[in-house]
C-alpha cells in the first residue's frame, strides 16, 4: 500500500466528518443541558437546585449570578447553542474545510473559557462557595476550547 495523504483517499476516509467537531457538538449539547437546567432554576421553574457537591444555592443566589442584568445561565444557553450550531455545520462536507468554522469555534470557546475563569475566581475568592453545575460547565467549555485548537492548524 502506498502512502497517500489522508485528504487524497477516495471513499470512506474522505467522507468521515472531523472527529473533534463531533466531540465539540456532544460537549456543547451537554453544556446546553446544564445551562438550561440553571436557567430553569433562575426562571423559578424549579424549587430547589439539586446540588450534591458544593453550595449551588449560595452561588446561584449571589449578585454574581447576574451579568449585565441577565442570569449568567442565559449566556451559557446562548453560547452552547451557538457552539453546537457551528460544530454541526462544521461536520457537514460543505463546511468541513471552511476557515470561519475553526475560527468561530476557537473564538467562542476562548471567550467562554475566559468568562468561566472569571466566574470560577468569583466562586473561590469572593463568594467562598462552589456550584457543581458551574464547575461542570467550566470543564466542558475548557474541553471544547482544547478540541478547537487542532482546527486552527487545519484552517491555515
């Protein structure tokens, strides 16, 4: 068998969507569920937030649970929906090699990591309480960011 670059093989290998983008889509879907759960709590649709580790109630009722007048969870919903949509577009053959997809996934996740780092700092240094759902979201957006990095190299 001869050595042929991965993009030059006909058939099955060429048609396979980028695995990193599929993983990003799955992680964004999980993040969307977490953010939707926290949003439902903020909208009063849930009585008490379920929290096995930490003090979610303290974090979610603090003044820092709002940003520019809206619950932080709402921004999470919007961000995870946007990332999910772009990741799903990015696995379509038509958009697979588009530079804007890689840049959008990187940019959105980078902003998410920075915002999550700020919120995590507030939990640790100001609120002195942890919300397990916030930590899960921070881990998810960090994983999404890390998975977006290889796409930048491919987009050049």
